[in-house]
């Protein structure tokens, strides 16, 4: 993959949202279903001081036509009541310029762009053009597919029309293999985004990652342990009967319990802690250096074997030898306390590279011996 860099101009969260302490918490139903449902849910959520922003889908991107597609403009009026009655900031998903126009007309505080929209740069650009010169914060969810550049590109499009109050929302990625999650978290992607744009806040959406209530606590804790800046959690006063995403929504009471159960760890400790941490990190750096040298030495010998096999017209892949290596290294490694799944992946990776190098040798006609 080509190295990516970015030049985002981002205003730190604390400069535009008054969060005193702890993560930014956004909660509310997947969809606004009726005035009663929205106000009842908001009343209970307003009782949880940690929640600063009330979310609600007004236009729902559904897989098939004919399913509930959201309350539309009517829902924005209910949301206005939520804001007036409970003092919560509000956020809705916008997928096209007409949504932006209506959301602004009804005083929505923050817009969000959903995963299905972020996959399409034309749609994102159309939204960006619609908010040009407006002072409205925007949250950008990751695209459905695990493509960091597409996510970053959408954020850049919003940023380039002068919006610097931006939050990235990590909602997991579509994944073909069997997994307990509705959308695989693939934490390495938001972590890489943080590395590329350290000032960009990232809020995690455990609801759409999990797809089910019982995983919410673990995913939320993981998000905080990875220094993510907040959580967006779907909550409905009667989750079992929610029209959309019933399996993943929780009641405001359950939300309160979830939030209370979270352990907020400090990002840095005292001097003594820092000192010890630095010592351990130096040790890790040294070991990584040794690992790389050993790996390079292994590959040199592999090249020698390749030359030798070529000279003697022997095939590259020797299945029996490889099966023997796997068994032997797995047993050695597991005795040393290494996980066998991890070892299998690592050994296969090393083996693939060895085969690759030997193939190169076989293909080189005039290689020096
Ligand atoms: C949502 O937040 O309700 C939603 C539709 O999410 P996503 O775009 O992440 O699927
Ligand atoms: Mn939803």
C-alpha cells in the first residue's frame, strides 16, 4: 500500500463541545419512529448526564424499498422538540443536499454522513458543496468496505469546504468471513487514521459494530482502551419493538449501566510510570531490531537453498518438509507460551515469503552463483 498523508485542519473537540471530562457520548434511537417514541426516549436519555448529543435517523438507508425509510421532515420537528425540552444537542444522518437543507432549517446541531454514503465520493462532494460556508459540525462514518483512503477522502472533502469541526465515526467494516460482529471492528484502521490525523477525534459506534446487545459493553471498553474519543450508542425506550436495528438497541436504563461500567483509564501516568514504560518500550524496540535481523538472516539462507535447489533441478515446494516445520515450530512455540493460531499465521507468512524469494531465484536466468 502506498504511504498516505493528510493535511486536515481540525478544531479540537474541547473548543467547540463542552465536555468537561471523559469521552463524548452520543445516544438515541436508530430511527425516529414517532413523536411519542422520540420524546419518551429523549426524556430518559436526558437523565444520563454523560450523554451530550442525541442521535436519530430521519432518512433511513434501507437495503430494499418498501421497508421503513424514516419519518423525514416530520421527524425533524420532533427532534426540535427534543432539543427545546431536554437541552440535548441533536444529530441526524444526511445523504444528499436536500437532507442538509432540511436539517439546517430545523436547527439540527451536527450532521452525520452514513457508511453507505461515504462509499460514494460524488455523494460526499454534493453534501460538502451544500454545507460550504455554513458553520455546522459534521461526523463522517467509515465506508462499509475497509478502505482507509476512502474514509479519509470523505473527511478531506468536508474539510476542504471550510468545515473544521469534524468527528470520524468508526462503525466497523463489512467482512466476508464468519465473525461474531455485524461489522468487523478492524481496529488497525481507526488507529492508522489517528496516526495520520492525530487531532481528528474518533467516536466509536459499538451498536453497528456489534449488531447485538451483548457485545456492546466489550466493544465500548475496547474503544476507550484504544484512546478513542467517544461512543455513539443506539438507545430506544422499547428496544425490542424498534422498527430498525432492534437487536442492537438498548434501553436508556441499560445504557446508563453500560456507561457506569466503563473503566476510564488515564492516557499517561506519573513520572515513575512514564519512566518504567519508556524502559520497557526501549526493550521492545531492541527486540524488534533483533527479530528483523534474524528474519533477514533466515531469508539469506532461504536464498542459498533456492540457488542450491535450482542447480540441482529440485522443486521449490517440499510439502513434507513444510508439514514437519509447522509441527515442530508449533510445538516449540506453544511451549514458550505463544498462541497456536498466531504461530500458524506467522509461520505461513514466513513460508509464503520464502517460496516467493525462491520463485524469484528460479525465474532469474543469469543470477550469479
Ligand atoms: C445509523 O447510524 O443508524 C446507520 C445507518 O449507520 P451506518 O451508516 O453506520 O450503517
Ligand atoms: Mn442503526
